[in-house]
C-alpha cells in the first residue's frame, strides 16, 4: 500500500508540474466537436450518445497509453529506473499507483465531452445512474490495468512510441466506438469481445438510454475481468522485463 | 562475515554488432575476489572502463553477474535479492537518476517512501538530510535548476534515506567544487563513525588516500593490488620522479648514476624526467641539481595511470587489449 501511495503521490506531483503531458486532454473537446458535426448528433438523438461518449473514452485511453504507457520507458531513459529497482519490494504497485494517478485525472474527459455536447445544445440524461457510475469505475480500472500492460510492453523495443498510436486506432475500431461493430467484416467481429472497451462502451451507452439495461452485471464483469487479465499480464511481463534488463545490463540505458 | 564479499566474480557484456557486423563481447569484471569487513571504508580505484561501476551495480542488484558470486552481509545478490536491497544504499552519480521537475525535497520523500521509511518519519528524515548536505536553502526548488554538484549531493542524500548499513558510492565527488569535496571527506568520516561499510569508487588517488581504510586498484576487470593508504602512498612515492628544465648533458650523466635513479630522459621541450625507485632517492638528486644551478625543477607524484603502468609492468601483465 505504501509503495502504491508513493507512486500515486509521485505521479500527481509530476503531472502538476507538466501541463505538457496533459495535451491529450485538450484533444477531447476537439474530437467531440468533430463527432458531433459528423453525426449531426443534435438532430439524430440515436447517435448523439456516441458522439459524446466516444471522445471521452478515446481521451481516457490516450491518456493511459501516452502518459501512463511511457512511465517505465521515461524512467529508464532518465536513469531513475535503476534506483527504483534497487529499492526493496516489487515495482508493480509503484507503477500501478502512478497509472492510478493518471487515470483519476483522466475522469475530466467525461466533463469535457459533456460540456462540449451541452454547448452544442445537446441534453444527455443518464437514465441509469448506478449502472453508469459502475461502468465508469470499471472502465477506469480496466484502462489503468491495460495501460500497465502496455507500459511494460513498451520497455523492450526501441522506438516504442510509434506503437502507442498504432495500437490505439485498431482498438477503437474493434470496440465499436467510432463506427458500429456491424460495419466491420464478419471475421473481425468476434475479436471485439476481447476488448474491454467494447464492453465499456456498450454498457455506458445503455446506461444513457431510456431502455432497461440488459445484462448489466455480465457486461460489468466482462470489463473487470478483461482488466484483471491485463493487470496479471502486466505483473508477469514486468517481472520478465526487469530480469531481462538486469541480465542485459540495460536497466540504466546509457 | 564480511559486509561485502565477491568470489571469482565475472561479468561479460554482449555488445551489439560493430560496423563490420561482428557481435563482440566485453569482459567488464574478470574474476574479482574482494572481501570488505563491516565498518571499513574501501576505495576502488581504476581508470575508465576498469569495471568499478559494474561491480557497484552488481552489488546493488541492478545487474546480474555472468558467473561467480557476490554477497552483502552474507546475502547473495542474486538468490537473496530481497534481503540485500534494504541493506544497500547506492549513489550512482551524475545528472541522471532524479526527477528534475520535482524539488529536492519531493525527490527525497519519494525515495524514502519507496525504501519503506514510515510515513510519519519521512518529513523529518528528508529535512535532516537536506540540511546535512547543504541543500536546505534550495530544497523546494526543482532539481533541474540545481548545479551538478548540488545534484550530486542530492544523490548522496538519497543513498542515506533509508539509513543503510552498506553504502556504494560510485564517483561521489564528480562535479563537486573543492570545498564540497572536503565536506565529502568529512562525511565519509562520519559514515565510518556510524559503523557503516562504504565502498567508494574514484579516479582520484589523493581522495582515496584521504578517506579509505583500504584501497583496491582495479584495471581491466581485474584486481591489481589491495593496500592500505600508507602502503599506497609508499607505492606512489616509490614511483615518484623529478622534473627539471635546462639540465646540461654532463649533469644528466652524473644524475643517472645516483642510487635509486631508474631512468633519465630529456624530451624535445628540454624537460628532463628523472624516475626514482624509492622515496629516499629524491633528496640527493635535488641537492645535486640545485648545486649545479638548476632551479627550474619539481618533484612529481605519479598519477594513478602511472602507478597502474608500473604495477602492471611489475606483474608482467599486458596493458590494454
Ligand atoms: N551496458 C553495457 N553494455 C556493454 N558494455 C558495458 C556496459 N556497461 C559497461 N560496459 C563495459 O564494461 C567495462 C567496464 O565498465 P564500467 O562502467 O564498469 O567501468 P568504470 O570502471 O566504472 O569506468 P569509469 O571510470 O569510466 O566510470 C567497459 O569496457 C564498458 O564499456
Ligand atoms: Mg564508472
């Protein structure tokens, strides 16, 4: 718990001093405007939910991948990974705490996209507030866990940064937040089920709708489960990666 | 039990491919046996690339040995990782290794938390350390605005944040001004009085002599010699020399046959180098030169590199690779 807190406090302090890292948050209103304009959301209520929800979820994901995904790589390049690893105890809770701080801050994406929607004259009502709240929390959890996995995957390859973008858009497509899943080729559709974002988006969309929410618990479970798988993979990979770096002697990266 | 113990410690780096596409490997440590008893301040001296940092990294568990073993307070650095880490404080100097955007205080507080210092103690501990290292006045400024020497002091403070019994200091005085370097010597004295074991690497023979109980000379991943500072300074004066300008040829001939003179050579700039085999060889040489009116002269302590060369030559080892 202490190590988790140490990570959380470190990242909070770092974020407070680096607004540059938060540029992703600035893109959310822009995306929201684009989506609203493209879908003519105001006059097609069926799509307005998506036009607001999609940029929020995208912003959440980008924050996780670009800010949290970089943590270990950044530490390695700046020589801070070595002393962190030399400290007793596991690195995983420290990283989790740091990503937690990023994710918590990322909640502001919902406010942003909602505000832009409202400015556009859009009235969104959360018809199922409990489901929505649970969905938002579960989504944050799954996003943080998946970001932890990506943070670990980005350590070994050089020029890892280019992957950050190239994994994001396919994920958005698969999750049906930009275009409906039905627009994807048949053979791709089953893959959607493996993306937590697919379940998240579906659940939040339902929570905003007037109809009763089907299978709320099942879908929540899917989000949490996929998040947990990500967290497990992250912990496993982190151990492997650290051992590898200690053997290669490139923990300090000079 | 030794505080630090290595046996036949070897570390090989497989370097990336070179220009010709050959992938080579480099032996950074080549069978190092080192024993440091608790409470000793031990100096590790060696030229660039000798393997000093590599040894420190292995002892701090961030690097795995290729073969052989190393232990800290009886715990193996590979199999007893979890036991070793809380015992060791490491200071890898330089500009890196700190969060530049955060203040010195925030940096220290983070590392304290990471090293498991209880939360209620963190504030007091960081303040004390910032004071001790003369950073109190700048404690709340961003580290990226610190000078190199100040960063170095922050590194030292971090090494002590969890009060470890064993300290590894890798070139702790790089970037420090002479006053700070003197403060550093006092600090080492304090650490010794507190009963800590210190392994300190340096290029500076005088610094090693001043602060260490024992000094080990390393070169090319091997230990050349382990000695007390007294033995070391005897060694140094043994390889002392006299340099003089405008020495006439006839005088050179006479100096050459004085006892303890091993070599006399005059270079193109007119500087005559007289190498001596013992400390007592110097006075007669100086006397003779002064009597004959040579006033532009100096006695020189050999640099570290010279001592190595002598030691290597004495042992019939090959220099370089
Ligand atoms: N990560 C690495 N990959 C490849 N070779 C390495 C690596 N780290 C060190 N070496 C090599 O190992 C040898 C020993 O290096 P080391 O850094 O231990 O020397 P050092 O005694 O600390 O030198 P200096 O006085 O310059 O700090 C050098 O030849 C160096 O090039
Ligand atoms: Mg070094």
